[in-house]
C-alpha cells in the first residue's frame, strides 16, 4: 500500500500516517519527493483493511501497489532515482562508464589500466578482489590485498571504485575500500547477503541480474536491499543463460526499457559478461547506450592474454578509447551525454 500525501501535508500529518501504519503492524517507509511525500506500508496489507488511511488529515489517496516488489516499483516512486557519488550522478542525463580488469592483479597493472580507462573517459574503476569462480581451483582474487590496490588506484586517479562482495563477513573490509558495492549474478538470490548489504546505507549497491533470473525475481532481489534501508541501488543486466553457445550468455537488452517501465532504479548494462568475447563487446555496449542504459560496465585489460580471469572478453585500452567516442555520439542521438 502507498499513501500519497497532499502537497502541503504537515510533518504532524505525515507522522500520524506513519504511526497508524506502525500500529497496524506494518513497516512504514517515508519517501520525501520534491513535490509530495509518499509513505509505503510494507507487510501484510490485510492488516490495514480496517484502518481508514485514505481519510486521515493530509492524505490525498491510499493505493495498493500491485507489483510484488514495492519499494523498487515505479508505482511507489514515480521519478527516476539518482545516486550521487562525489561529483558523479548515476541515473541522470550523463551515462556513467565503469571500466577496468575483471580481477585486481598486481598494483602496477591495476594503476596502469585505471589511468588508461580514465584517460578514455571512464568515470568509475571496476576490479574484483573477491572473485566468484566456477571452479574452486581457479584464481579466487587477492582479497584484502586487492582492495588495498583498489584504494591506491583511487588515490592515484581520483576514480571511485566498484568491487564485488561475496560474503557478508567481508562487509566492513569492503566498506573501507569500495565506493560502490557490487553483488554478482551468482549471489543475486543470496538473500542474507542482500539484506546485510542493504542495512548499510552509506555505500551504493549495484545488483547484477542472476544467471537465469526473470526481471521480477531481479526486482524482488533489489527489494531486499531497499527493504533493509539502502535506497541507493542500481540494477545491472549482464546477460542470461539461453540455448545459444556462440556467446557466453545472451544480453537481454529489452531488460533496459522493461526495467525502466517497472522501476525507478538506475540501469547499468555489462556487455562483457554477456557476450564473453572481446570482439562482441563494443557493438552491444553501443546498443545498450541506444537502449537507454544509465551506465555501461566494461572489462578492459592492457594484456588480456595474461589476465588472471576473463581475458577472452577484455577489450584493449585503445579499443575502449575508440568505443567511448562512438558511445558518446550515440548518447547524443538519444538525448544523453557521456
Ligand atoms: C564481475 O563483474 O566480475 C562478475 C563476476 O560478473 P557476474 O556476476 O555478472 O558474472
Ligand atoms: Mn569478469
């Protein structure tokens, strides 16, 4: 249920709505918009049946939210969510570019890749220190050492960093180094992890779509983070499993307009993990800009053949530079900027 307050509703009127929701045994969440305030009542809506919310002072209307995800839905929040990170805004007119290696390798290599993606126009550095590998025998990431390298790369380049969390026990450590916390495709339905990451409200979270998750499941996972209190959530389409074997996954680009319709959260597209081969990354990155993505995440490596993981899909810095120029022109054509 959402309770839409009148434009001039007083703080006392808002408080009284919040109190009645709590009294009924539901959890109120207040969203203060530029024009009006909306209160969501989260929980079993049957408990509200005998509460005359619509007739309380200051209330314009009380509406059921039909989507199973509430806080993530456009019904709850009409305007696009924007996330501020220093001078960077995610979800605004400007498309953000996240680029960097799949995993953090050596300090020098990370810094040199960070410098080249920055020069090309990237606004966020990516790099995994905790890697979700299919095989337990594969390189698992440098862990804390990798996080320290990311911090050093931020110090040297000024680029904020995004890195993946796999275990809630690593949260304090990751919080100390990351500017955005990534939850990977394999953990999209790790509900305890989602709630723990959502309970910290300081750092934005990028949630990747699960390997074979429907968009409804994807949004319900985002709902876990939102329901735990963190409103700075972005969604990342990174390809889903299909019968096709020529590409690693199949990039579901229609997810962009569909998520845009269903949700107010910023949408990022990662063509690298979708296609799995460097030669297909650029066309899909450009298509993602045309489709309306708010951000693009691309794996870039100066020596892909030496990469500790995902070398096949890493693009070279020079190719990334050319791609940014092309994406910039496409962005302009769809009234965006890079
Ligand atoms: C990654 O971004 O490094 C990653 C592992 O991606 P995904 O979770 O989409 O597979
Ligand atoms: Mn990767």
